[in-house]
C-alpha cells in the first residue's frame, strides 16, 4: 500500500516563491474550496507532475512555471511503501529529479528517463493512467474508464490486478524467440555447409582410392622435380658460401684502414696546433719592439731571425699537412671501396639465408610427398585427409545437437508466450476477478440509487440492462448517470487494488464532481459511501463549500492575493 503523507509546491502555476504544503494523511475527509482561479485544483497537477513529469490538466509543462517569477518551480512529495519512507523532488529552472529512500538519494548515476522507469515500475508499480483511474476523478480533463480505448482499459485493470508483469515477460520472450530463431537459422546454414564439406571430402577420399596410380605418378613427379631444385640450391649455396669465406681476409683489412684514418686525423690536428703556435710567435716578434714582461728592447737582428725562422717552420708544417691530407684521401677511397665490398658480402649472406629457407621447405615437401606415395602404394588414405573428415563429422554432430537444443528451447518459449498472451493466463486471472468487479460496481451503483445491471466482459466492454431487461450503453446515459458509473468504477478499482495490495493507496481526490453532474440526491448518496471508507484520505475539490462545510472533517481554502494563490 502507498501511504501519501505530504505534498508541497512553490513557483508552480499561480503559487509564488513560497511553499504551499498539504498534509495528505491527516483527515479522512477534506474539503478544498475557493473561487475559480484561486488554485484549489493545483494539487492535482502538482501530484501528477512530481510523480509522472506531466500535469493532470491539459496544459504544457512550461505553463506550470509561475509566469511572474519565471523559475524556481519545485514540487516535493513524501510517501510510505512497506514501512520505507520515500521523498520525490522534481523541479524546473533549474531542472531536478531526485528520489530519496530513508533520506538517501537513489540512482544518482541513472538518467532521468531510467529513474522515471524505476519509480513507476519498481517503487510505485503504477503509471499515470492507472494513477488517474484509482486516485483522481476529475470533471474537466479526466478521461473516465468507460471512455478509454479497450487496450487502455485493459492496461488499467492489469495494473490494478498486478498482472502487468506477464506483459513484460511476454515482451521479453518475444525478443527471446527472435534471438533463438536468428541463431537457429545461422546454425542450420552452418550445418548445411558442413554436410556439403563432408560429402566433398568423402568423394575426394573415394577418388583417391580409385585413382591412386595416377596420384602416385603425379606426386613422384613433384618429388623428382623438387630433388632437382634441391640439388641446384645446395650447389648455389656452397658457391656463395665459398665467396663469403674467401672474402674474410680482405674484410679484415677494413679495421686496419679505419685505424690508419683515425691516426691521420689525429696527426692533422697536431700539425694545425703547431702552425697556430708558430703563427702567434711570428706575430709577437713582428708587432713588438720590447718584451711586454720585462720591458727590455728586442734586438732588431734577433727579431728578423725569429720571424724568418717561424715563417719557414709554418711553411714546413703546412707542407706536411698537405702530404698528410693526400694520404688521408687515399685511405678514404680505400675505405669506400671496402664498404662497397662489405655490402656485397652482406647481400651474399642474405641470399644464403633465403636459399637455406628454400632448401628446408623443399626437404619438407619431399618428405611429405614421399610419405604420401608410400601410403598410396599401401592403398591407404593420408592421415591428414582422415583427420579432416573426422573433424567435419564431429562438427556436424555438434551442430545437429545445437539445432535440436534450439528447436526445443523455441518450442518451450512459444508455449510460454502463448500462456502469457492476452488470451492466456492474464485472461484467466481477469475472469477470476470479473464477477467480484461486477458485483462491486453494481453494489456502488445501488448505493447511489442507480438501479441497473452493469456487467463488464474480459475485454472490458459494458453490458447495461435495466430492471425491464432493456439494454443500454454508457454513452446513452445522462451526465449525472455517467458520473455515478464513473464513481462506481473508481470505488471498485480501489477496492480490488486493496484486495490485491497492488495499486492500493490511502489517497482519493475528487475534482468538482458535486459542481457539475451530481444532483442533491446523488451527492448525499456519494457522501454516505465516502464515510464508509476505512484508512482512506479523501479530498473533494468544490466551489460549493458553503453547503458542505458540515459534511467534512476538515476544510482547506485557497485564495488569490496579489496575483498569487495562497492557502489560508
């Protein structure tokens, strides 16, 4: 059972930036009054919005936002299910949708759509349509049960009887049948291919047995040709290996040449350093007449001797560098030739590796074909062909077992689906409760002095007969008589829900039913029924409050003040 405790809202429709709060479980009967436009019906839209993200009346969601404050719209609802306290918060501008269980937020990682499904399917176990058939009866936008489409009528009753799970199971089984059928089709195709492969392999083996002489000759030809190629490859390998071996002494010279080049570069650097040193000394004697350290005058004859000596030494050193560079150029040429030679030898080594791989492959082929020749001479089929046929046979057997299992699974799923269809188990459950429903409907109609025999069939089409056995339909009655039928159905669904403990709830809201179709007698009869409800909290919205104050345990009045709806 759902026990609704409290609902509050702000910046919702005509309500301003403060919370309007209504305790839903305080009194068994509560009258809500107020002038037209005062906000007395706002509670209907608030409940539907916070639970199902849609208003009760035919207005858009954006119209729910207070047109003056333009934001901060929020509705909160507290209720109890199985001794657990729940709270829902839904808001716009900014958007919020939160569900709390025992003060802890639920499904923080889920998106709003998934959270809504959890709320309806797992927590409330009712949707908008069922809620408005069991909890609310309105006079304006409400669509009575008898004006719903046959499919929608059935959905409401399935919710009340808590058998909608069978529809979900049927939906899941439908997809299961599709999966099984697709898998079965795939396996059957593979089975056909495997069977064809077995036939081909069997024919191949039989042909081998019949034509073994020809096959032996063909394979012997392969062996002979391979032997010839093998001998040529072996000889080619030996020749190349001989070239590689003879090249080793020559390749050994490469290191010696590289060492010589390194020594030449070292000597060149040393000679360059000596030239630089002699250049500095020559410059000193050319530019100085006295010693910068001791300030003694340098003899002119000594200067000239030193300048000539350093000039000659520089010339000797430069001549030495030129000779060294000439020798270095020769060694670099030798190195380039040696690198080209080494590259050729490496290419020969790669060629030897390729020939070795070819030789190995030829030997394997000769060995394999020679073995097959021996088997054919003995009149035997190759082991490889035998294994291939065996594996194909095993695969065919496995596929056959899979097909059998899938067909069995599909049979049982089809049986289950037939049981879960509308004409199956659900109809049996509905047929079980139909006499109870019809009895309750007629009982409530009698209590409201409406004496007809009202009967629903398992498709929820009505048959209405008078005392004189005249047949009528719902649409043939007056608005007051229709209202009595609507009330009788509402009370019946609540009674059945209480029996099943499915969509049973403490809350019942009736919107302006006294103000339109019910006459004084109908109103009195209806009020008598209301006072018989145990553990119920009934709210009646009316603008005829002055005539019914004394008939309700509590009265709530709404009033419009400065363009905002206010609870007095």
